[in-house]
C-alpha cells in the first residue's frame, strides 16, 4: 500500500511539473535574448575612423554604444525601455547617429540622436516598419526602407504591400516616398555619392534608385556578385564592395557557412578575405586604413547570436579580434535565466516520458501497455491536427505541430520498450 501511495505521489508531482513546464513555454516570454549579455547586430565607423558604433545586450536590454577604434572609451548613447536598439549609422560629419528601435512585436522605428546620445528623436511614423537606413553625403537627408507596420505583422502570403524607399530630413521634416514597387525585401542600403544613387538588395538582386531620374533599375553589379550574397557594403575610397556569401566547401554540407569577400569595382577582381567556418555579418570599411570591421557569428546558427568583433586587413587578410572595454554591466537574473534555459521542448519531452513510465509501473500487469497506447493515440491525434492547422491556419504553424507530433511518437516508442521490459521483469518475478 505504501508503495502505491509513493507512486501516486510521484505521478502527481511529475504531472504538476509537466503542466507547469508546458504553461511556462506557452505563456512566458520565450525571447532568446531575455537575459542575454553580449554584442548585437550592426556596426558603424565614423568618417574619421575615430569612433565605432555597435549594439550591445546587457541582461536582455540592447542599447547603442560608441567606442574608440581600439575598443577603449566605451560609452552608451541610447537608453532603451522594453525595446531593442540596433544597426547604428554615423552622419557624414560625425555629429549624429541613426539607429533602429524594435518593439515587442518586432516593429522597427527609426531614431536619430546627437553622437553622445542626447536629444533622441523618432524620425519614422508609428505606422511604419523600417528595415534599414543610410545618410546621404549632404549631412541633411536620410534614406530608409519602409513598409506599413500592419502589413509586416501579417503572415507570409497575406501581405498586400512590400518595402519602398523613403527620404526624410534629419529634423524629421519633408518625409517623401521615393519608390512604389512593393519590394519583398529591401536591405543592405548603401549611398553612392559618385553616382547619386541608393543601392539596395532585394532577394538575389542588387537594385539602384537614381536620385536624379527618380527611378529604380537593376544595378550593374548584379552580374559580378553571387546570387546568394548578403550584407552588402560600399567603400567609395577603394571603389570596392564587401559582401558575405556561402562558401563553396559548405554548399554540400547540412550547415552553410558565410565568409567575407571583396570585389574591386574597377577591374572586377574578387577575393576571399576570411575563412572562419562560421558566419560573417555586418561588415563595414574603415576610411583611413585598408581594413574591414565585422562581426563573426561564431555560434551560428544558434540563438541568441553570439558575436566576436573582428577586423581583417584587405591586403594581407590578417585577422584581429577587437576587445571592447565595456563599462560595468547589470548582473543577470541567474534564477530566471536558469529556468528559461532549462524549460524547453527536450525537458518537456523528458518529463512527459517519465510521467508515463511511472503510470506504466503503477498499472496492473495486464494493463502495462495501456499508457503507451494512450501516448500513441495522443501522438497520432497531434499528427492529424498538424495537417488541419497547416491547411486552415498557417503552413509554418502546421509544421510546428507536426514536429510536436514527431516528438510524442518518439517518446511513445521509448514507452513501449519500457513497458515491454516491465512486463518481462514482472513475468520473471512470478
């Protein structure tokens, strides 16, 4: 009798643990960056190379910081409140800094502030979602890619409008829509002072907006760069472009790797600058020396994304890691961080399996396979539900439910094997 009471107590405890874990996964903010401390995305270098700008997470809060080019004299220049700040850009004269502010719904707004962070001002409207921005050379105009925020929130296939190019003055006045093409993507914005055009990437194409003729056309670079390129950046001084793309040696593997390449726009020569076997993001040229600053996403493709700040010499390809002398940071919430990281699909699957194992031990000999059959029924019903969800709600949601069903069926196989062992042991005992 005491054995049965102990088993019932264990079953009740594990069932409560399972319900609590599932509730936490469904109701808690499962943002991978909730308690993260480390570099965020986006880099910038001032025209005189004296300052670099970057985003940095401090216990889940992402702000914009500036530092000397050697990583010293780090200063925080933005103050986020329940938002993420990222993708800084310096004005040509170095007096202003642009950055994006992302809210909980992943809607990004465009902000400008003095380079020391004072007088921050929102430039975009609340109805807009901004994917990127760049200064013109007149120090007065900003070009940015925008789509309606309500459209951005819609699922793939429901959206009716895409990205277009806009301009606005640094004081927030004279906002103007420059294109009306509804591009599916619009990133890697670069301003060409020589040609007076804005370059941007849309899927595999490099497009240009001619500021004089007010038209979009396919840039001449499209045939010179691989179709699967990312993070395009321009160096007018070197007449060169840097970009990242999938390395040849990783194309036949399960995990693509992205390294940094450089193309000379005068003679068309291309050379590979890095060989890191990870993913290079956010490259940006120094102006007074032949180096590129970039982030190495060294735990690619895991989240939260962990970066190293590095430079590469364009001539020698020599790599250096830049250490940032960060000021005192907030201490992390160790207990909540531990709970957040430990409660995941693997632990829920383990608790689910243990619960049904305990029930298997508790039930009578002739019903030892009943818990496994119940688990099988749950798995098959979940699998059927995945098709219904995919057809009526959203294909990606259906895939998620299908993955849950696959996990349940794997647990069920383990339960059947466990039940078989229990049956054999009980038979041997008799």
